[in-house]
C-alpha cells in the first residue's frame, strides 16, 4: 500500500486520509477537500499520463463536459488537479466496498445469477447514459464499481472517459480492455460492452476470461447455456459482432436467466445479492464524511386524514404551548426563523455565534463549480391561481403538514405523526408531490410525499438537520439548508430521488432559507451577517458561484423567500419584532415595496399566475392563520380559521 502519501496535502487543497485501491489507472485515495469541506475520491494517475503533455491536454479538454454528467449510478466527476509532479482525477466519494472487495471475500467462487444481474442492471444504466452523451467509459473494472452501505451500486472512473469514435493511442490497459484498446482502433459503445462481458465472465466463474476464450460453462456448469453464449457474444473480437447497446445486452441476459428486467432489484439485498450484503454488514466503514452519498429509504405510505372547514366559530387557543416544537427546531439550527410565527415577542434563546462577514466582501463559492444546468419547466396548474396551498399546521403537541384549496375548501391533514414534527413543505412543479422536513428519524431529514398515492420516501439520512427545501423548475433537484454539527447552516442540493446530496455553498454564517427561481438560473438565500436573528438576501448561481447581495435598507428581514413566476421578484418579510410586513423585493435592482401594513405577517408565496399572494398573519387577535391578497396588496381576505396555528404556506407551482 502506498502509505508514504497519507496525511499529506496535495495541490494545496486535498488531504489524503486513506488509501482505497490500486488500479491500472492509478492509486485511488479518500481525500478531504480543505476548501469545500467534503470528502472525495482522488486518483493519482501513473507516469505514462503525467509525463505526456498531449495526453494531459486531452484529459483537460474533456474534463469540462464530463463534469456536467449526472446519473444515479455514476460517481460525479469533479475535474482535474495537478502540479508539476502529479496529476489527479477528482470524483465523489462512496464509503463502502468495491466489487473487487466482493470478489476477494469469496476467492475463486462465482456469484449467483441474481446477484450478477443486480450489478449488470446498475452498470448498464450508467454506461448507456454515458454513451448517449457521446462518450465511452473505457476503464470498466471491479475497482471502479462501488457499493454504499445501503447496497446502491455506482460506477466510478468517469474522468478517463473518451469521446465516441476517438482512437486511443496511449491506452491505460486493464484486464477487461477490448481488442480495439489493445490494438488501437476507434472506440465505441461496443468497447464498454466487451469490458462488461469480461467482468460478468469473472463474476459467473470466479476467474477472468483467458486469452484462449472458452465457454464459462466449462468453469461453472450451472450457468444456463443461453446465458453463457450471450457472454461469449459480448466478448466477440469484432465490435460489430457484439450487442447494439449495453441496455440490449442486459435485457437479453435477463431473458436468458428467465427473469423480468423490472424484477431485478436496484440495489444489493440479502435475497438477491447475499455475498455483497454479507460484506456490507461486516465492512469496516470509514468515519462518516461531511458529504455522503445516500439513497432514498422507502417508508410506509402516510395515512391520509381528511378534514373539512367547519362553519362553527372556533374558540381561540393559548399558543404558548406551541413554543416548544418551534424551540426544538430553533435550537437545532441556531437561528430564529420559526418563533415569529407563533409568538410576537422574540425570546432569549442560546444561539451559536456565527462567523463574521462584511456586507460588501465577496462570498466564497466552490473551487471547481460545474456550469449551471438548464431546465425545462413543468406546466403550471390549470386551475385559477393554482389549485392547492400546502402549509405547516400545529395540531396538538406536534406540527403537521396540511393542504387546502385556494378557495378555502378541502382542508386536508397530510401527516399525522404523534412522535415527530413536520415543517417547511414545498410543492414540486406540477403539484403532484411535496417535500418537507421531519424529525421522525431523530434528526431533521427531507421526505417526499406523492399526494395521489400517499407514498412517502425519506430522501436524506442523518446528514445533518435540514430545512427550507425548494425544487428546481424541472423537479429533478432540490436545494435546501443543512446544518452539520455545530457549524453554520449551509446550502446543499440533492437529486429528487435522494441520491448525491452535496454542499454547494459552505456559507460563513447561518443560512435559513433557499428558493430556486422558476427560470432555473438563480438560487436565492437568506443569511445572517451581524445579527443572528436578522438576515440579508443574496443570490447565487445553481452551481454555488456568483454571490451577490440584493437587500439594502430593510431592517429585521426574516427567514422566508418565494419567487414570482417571472423570476423577477422575491417575497420576503421584514420589520421590528412582533410587527413584520410582507415586502416585494426586485432582484434586478434591490428596490422593495411594502405590501401589508400591520398584523405581524410572514412567509408569503405567489400563486402560479402571479396575481395572488398567500401569507400567514397574527392580525386576528394573535391567531396564526393564512390570508390571501392581490399581488399589489389589495383585496385582503382570510383563508383558514383553525384554532391552532397555520403557517409557512406555499402555493402549488
């Protein structure tokens, strides 16, 4: 093991913490990114790469495009790092064994067909995606196949991919290299099909294919004959004799095994992948990194409890008993962003001292940002102003998530936990699902709820304490605030399916709210500067760069943000404690317009057509209810009248 580099900091930024494995492509380490406070995989490339300026130029040219590739079965590529002596590839870190470790756990023994197909399914999906983007992976091997502790399978080594049709004159060969890599010819998807077939040959027999190719049935007679012949077809010397695509290869393998492709699981499980599952249970995991790659955890569907608005007047309630749930969340995040909703006065709460930052100082972003993604916004609801409004509702001793139509009808209780709190609901584009934060698993995690079926999925798993989620316009990503340990709350992004949670802005002070603009170009956030419970509004690109402050001259800004449909304005609230008002903030010039007068109003949200605003207010004898008004502040009317608090509304997108 190359131990001489451990604990060294390379390229002035990456501290090597553990040696992972040695491959034909170089030495792979787990490294700590000192600037971005995250773990990553760092591959030190061998001399035949670092000593060739032309090869380095080609890697550098391809790196920009490869950094944009994102797939649930791929470890994201972060780019290159180099100095005069070394060149390294940087990618996301997966804490868990590799497929090589799985093979070494039962030396020379084959895996069962269901276990092999579990790997083939994940690899086929990743490789097909790479091929559709015009690239060939070229270095598929067991050391580049990673399994996390939940059994999710990921393909690494994306940084060495080459363009489809490229000739690899200086290949970094591995035992699964295709003939066109050994005797350089044009690369294609068939190159990766050959490598996958060679890999499957080893998984089926316990041995890699020999130079003189024979049927895998000679080494493992239990292999179905048709399946063995498909493996040999994938190992054909001529690329044209292999399969048309990796997906076709996988589907044909399933047919040969007598299985439906849909029945092959998405992750390794005890039933389908016992060897891998056993290794996962006995694996010595490294200390949890600051950034983890986790998988969604399916939970039982929520029990939908439907209630209706009653015409009977409600007696007002003593709301001091609802301070306790808000205090829990306040203490977890270290900032005051919930108490204003229930109690006008600002209580004295121990708050961790934030780092300092000047209003005009440039804010740090990521060292190697990826370009901002492009989005195709989903269609807005067709009902007038948008059909539904989701909000936090205190019911009994716990906070729940409720939903009501914009006309006040069909009030629904979407959660009904008797042991945990639920906060910060937000609609996905199209209104079919919501995301919210809940501490039902101990810490505050994100959960996604499909409204029609009631299906609930946990998206984060103890990565910190999360709040204020907001969907991207295409509904595929979620930006949110997360506090890890005792540090400040920072900005993270996660895929809609719960994969690839990553910090995109290591904020110097506490961030309490985020909102993704409808056009996809900007993320707004509220961050404290001088006063822990007062915030300023900033904008940044979705890749964590180009930070700029837009709020000036407003005192007592609170922790809530909502964009107008045209991505020009933000709804915020500001004012002295106990007397907050709703303001419209112009993001192009920082000008603001007050829309309410009196009533202690907070947490506003636009209707999808931009003509209406919903917000919560204490104007009715201190009762926390939802109210509607026109976008210019006129035509105020009350929406909810429940005796317990209704707050944090968000309108259907």
